[in-house]
C-alpha cells in the first residue's frame, strides 16, 4: 500500500524524477499515517455500511469501526 500511494504521489507530481523513490515513500507513509485518525463522519459512514440494520449510531459501534480502520492503516504501514 505504501508503494502504491508513493507511485500515486509521484504521478500526481508529474513523475518528477528529481526526487528519489525514497522521498515518495516517505511522503506516502506520512499521508497514510495522517489518515490513521478517522473523522467522526468517516466513522458514522463506516458504521452505517457495516451495521446497516442499526437505526442509531452507538459509541461502541463507532469504536469498533475506528479500531478496524486503524488496524488496516497499521497493516498498510507495516508493509515494506
């Protein structure tokens, strides 16, 4: 995932070959890390998608969604 994001940043930057891939990887890690803390709106949408049968959003469901999201981000950051 880190490499995928790095390549997307490189492409968005016009594939600027002045920067080494290591720089793009560092930018990708920073971007993914910044996404680790989801917004409440993200959590609520995730909750509605996961628990579509629930009429009201509950704190424990939001916490479950947040923990799942953070586990996925952490796994992405573990990849080489």
